[in-house]
C-alpha cells in the first residue's frame, strides 16, 4: 500500500504508542484539509461517548451517532453520493459548536 501511494510504511516500535501519534500528526498536517479521510470507527466511538452525556450534548451525540449508523447503512447499499448525509452531519456539528 505504501508503494502505491509513494510513502514509506514504518511500524511503531512495540511498547511505544507515542510513536504512532507523532507520525499521524506529521502526515495529518501535510494533507490538504479537503482531502483528509476520517476513521469512522473512531468517530462512532466518540459519538457514543458524547451520546451518553446528559442534556444538549447528549442529544447532539445521539444525533451524530445516528447519522454515523445511517452512513454505514448507505455504504452497505452501495451508495456513492454522501453529500446529503455530509450536510446533515455538518449541521449537527455546527449545532454542537454553538
């Protein structure tokens, strides 16, 4: 995979989880914000944690978690256009930031 993308793939040293973050930050900063990809498993984990809160934060977390689950259903059905879902996610995130 690294050869395909023209990058070196170097494993983190065993017992040194701090290596992983340093590499990700360096790569993350070098990729245009509009071309970055996210790990949905990590987002769903975070949305689950937020959904367990009380009040408005919990409501927003439940909304985000539900939209994440919708994304997986769409993907399972072979959907190629995620723009409507992206708009809904963006709206929910903006409400959370307000």
